[in-house]
């Protein structure tokens, strides 16, 4: 009984290997590309999606560091450095807003009074959401 089953399995294996050899000889690698690509696609689809933003802890550290430098600039600091700090701080605030689900207009508004008001609103909203920026109390 087992011997007959072993012969059937062995014969099936030989036939499948022969068929694969013939198909490979006729069509080459092209026949195998599509099933392998499909299998790779299925495996990639099962991976969890990559996070869109940095972890909140990293954002909090970056926001605190930039907040202290932005709100308390050194005496005689050049405009270029001040502008770079503002942009970096606004980008970190926008990323923190995305992570915590707070709406913002930081990337839309041009520099000026409206952007400063929006930044103050975002800082307050992030503080209410639990992200302490270490700002001085007014």
C-alpha cells in the first residue's frame, strides 16, 4: 500500500519536473516572472504600513529644542538663522499636528502676523492634546 503511494508521488514529481523543464526550455524565464511577482506583491501587501510621521516622543524632543531657540533667540542673531529656525519649528509643529490629529495651516500661510497667530494657536492645541512644548506661561 505505502509502496504504491510512494510510486505515485515519485511519478507525479517526475512529471511535474519534466513539465517545468519543458516550459522553461520553450519560454525561458518569462513564464516564471509573473507568478513570482504576484507572490512578492502578496507578501509586501501583508506587511504593516510604514508610519507616516516620526514617533510622538521624537517630535516632542525636537519641538522643545526648537521652541526654546525660536522663542528666545540670541542677541544679534542673523535673519537667515532666525528664518531657518522658524521654518524648522513650523515643520516640526506641523508633523506633530499630523501625528496627533490637530488641524493646522502652518504650511499654507505666508510669513507674517497670520502665521504667528496660527503658530500660537497650534502650540496651544498641541499643549491641550498632551504635547508639552516647554513654553513660558503668559
